[in-house]
C-alpha cells in the first residue's frame, strides 16, 4: 500500500520533521554536544520510520518533491546575496589554500576507494564509485559515471551502488562534521565569541527588524535570481563547459549584492536574507533525507559499508589533522574542517548545515562561510573531474 503526499503536504511534513529534529536534538545530549544539524536528525529519524513501516507493514510513503530544488536554489542565492566584493577579495588567498587542501583530499579519497575495493576483491571502478565520484561529486556525478561504467566496462549494479554511496555519504557528512569541529574547538580552546555574536544579533534585530516589506522585497529579489539563473542554465546547457544549475543563481545573487548601489529602489535586508537562507537550507535537507528509501540499499550493505567506513575514517583524520592545520589551526579553520566533512562526504548544503550548527553554538566565522560555499559551488566539481580523469588514465581501469 502506498500513501502519496502532494507538494503542500510534503512541505508540511518537512517542517514537522524540523520541529521533531529540534526537539530530539535538544533532549539528547549526544546530538546537541556534537552539533548534529537539526535537519539531519529529523530527516534521518523519519527515513528510519518509513523503512520500518515498509518492511513491517508494506506501507510506502511517496512525496511530491517539486519544492526541493527551488529551496536549494533559494539557499545558494542567499549565499550570493551575502557575498560582498570586499570579503571576496579578502578571502581569495584562503580560498586558494583551501583549494589545494581539497585537491589533496580528492587524491587521497580515490586512493582509499581503489585500495579498499581491491582488498575486497572488487573491480577498481567500484572503488572510484565509492569515493570522490559519489561522495565529493554527489548523486549527479555518480549517476553520470555509473552509466558510463555500466556501458563501457559492463559493471553490474553500478547505478545502484553510486546512488547508495551518495545517499549514505550525505548522511555521514552531516553526522561527522559537527563532532570533528567541536572536538577541535574544545581541544585547542578556540572561541568564536558567541556571547558577542548573540548581543550583535539582538541589537541588529532591535534596530533593523524583519517586517513584511523586507520579507516581500527580499523574496522578490531571490525569485528574480532563480528565474534568471534558470534562463542562463538553459542558454548554456549545450556549451563545452557547463556549470551546475545552482551556480547561475548564486552568480546573479553576487552581482545583485555588489551592484546594489546602481538600483536605489532595491535594498537588501541582511537579516531577512539570512533568515530565508536558513529556512531554505533546512527545508531542502529535510526533504532530501525524509525521502530516502533505506530498504532499497540493504542489498548493497556488506561491501558498501566497509568502503564507506574506510572513507569516513579517512575524512575524519584528514579534516582533523590536515584541513585544520593547513588552514591556520584557529577557530575559522575548525569551522572550515567541519564544513569540509560536509561536502567531502556529502554536498555543499550539508557543509553549510554543519557550519550553521557550529556557529550557532560557538560563535560567528565569516571566513568559513565565505570559503566553504565558494569552494563547494565553483571549484570542487572541476577539481574532482580532473582527479577522476587522472585516475581513469591508469592502466588498471582499462579505459
């Protein structure tokens, strides 16, 4: 038996999941102490519940995910609307440094995947599928390469494995980022001046509150960025070098933010931009996780769990000892390490959710919120493609 929820019901369910996730996180010390994001808590609990209902009662819940992509696009647009040109220039050197860190990790991630696959007597391509193709690349990159591997190398079950690894990577990225960064912050006595941040936020709200005008105006600007981004994505869809769809909306957001002075009647309201971005990110992640069909992944559990365990261990160690130290061994670098866990195992929204949870507890980190989203939005896919093609050129893969 199947129950189908329409778009409105799905949105209501996602918001309810956020309330449940917040309540559970507040009451379970392990979750709050390790800064596990609320959408990950609620979404994963709901996915487990739907799996139990399916396996025990043969009851399946289907969702209308028509709002999921717009929520993701709105989130990335708010990132662009908060990207001041002066901050971009200031963060340039750290962005290049973080790019070198990410490149090193991509090489290590694929090495771990290939070595684990060979150790399990599996085809080396399986190792690549369980590494940067799906973990750093996500579902889209995983689907593209799985299709190619299935056609060229006749690799059975490639698509199922790719989707399973990308799905579990999304979960793991949200589970390990908070604990890794939290341990670094406590172990090194770091601080983001949380008290000052709370006072600043309260002062900002009192002097520049969110009202109906700021909400409507900001929402209108975001929708225009989404419409423009979709048009640009269609225009350049056949180009030799294409960008992910969300990047176009983010780029328009950056332009609007930094050309604001040319449009006197258009004034962005930072608290409203932040609020819409936070809500969009939370709802997107809740939808992504609540729709997981964990029962479809059980048949791949054995070898896949071994490979994911190896990757998770590698990510934790790399973020703790390499990312943190290379980025400066300070508070910002600890938050960046937590974000690196997010998109190194899952996706950029997971990275930002990790950092949101951390900064709400420990204090602000403008550098982290500049460097990590830019890396996840612009550079990680390009670097990942270079690394994957480099590995595929090795004789062992047969390409």
